[in-house]
C-alpha cells in the first residue's frame, strides 16, 4: 500500500475556544491513538489534510509531528455539515508486526456476460474493510465481473485475496447485473 507523509504540530488539550482558534488559523485538530499508547493530540494544515481525506485511495500515513514520528491510518473524519470542511480527524496508530484494518477501494474489471446480453452493471460498494499485515495491504481490490450473468451478484463472501482477510460482512453486495426493460421484454417474448 502507498505511503503518504503528513506533517503536524503537537497541541495541548483545550476548550471550545481554543479549538475554534485552531480552526481559524487553517488548522484541523487531530487525535492519534491505538497500540496501547497514550492519545497524541496534534494539528494538521487543512490543505495538507485534503490529500488524505478527499481521495478515493487509502494510504498508510507517515505522521511527522516534529520529534515524534508514527505510522497511522485514517480512522474517522468529522465534517462540517454545510462547508464539508474537516472539523476533527482521528488517526489509528499501526505497526509492522500487527494486522492493520483499513478500508480499501474496489476496482471493477472485466466485461460481464450479463452486460453483453443487455443488462446493467450496478456497483453497490466502492470500498471494503480488510485486515492484513502492513506489507500485504493492497492499494485496491480487483473484482472480475466477466462471469457475472443477469440477475446475479458478487458479494464480499465470494472474494478471496492472498494474505488479506475481508472484514466487511460477507453479505455486502459489491456489484450486480440487473435486467433492463429491453432485456425483460425480450425474455417475455417481445410483448
């Protein structure tokens, strides 16, 4: 999986007024936790943060907080309901010797049998939650739809990747081929 570096500055616990002043400066308050360590509070420039939050890709983040450096993954982002700006971000610390759980983008490949016969491919899940060791994490999960027929679907339980455990529920629908009006009419004999 790709790494991306993010620089930040440690901060102290503060009340609402302190947090608001941080946001006015163009910074986003963040929190890093996990691996049995104490929470680390820090701020990141809002523009720099968008390289991680406003992308469909998933990254291992190399957090550089001055003298402290951590490996982390994006855990949760709280957005402003109107401006869609990040208000607060939680990062989860990871290590090379423990499995990492992360959302990874799904890439649909192949030209399905059902689409060739006039069906419509519907993609229901753009990301899947997986668990794997740091060195086995894929950048994306390829899902081949070549054998997918009209009325059939691919669910998370159908997928298997070497060294990767899919954590998303097995019944999570990835994609399906639905009949269109034209294919339904053709099946009924062109009424």
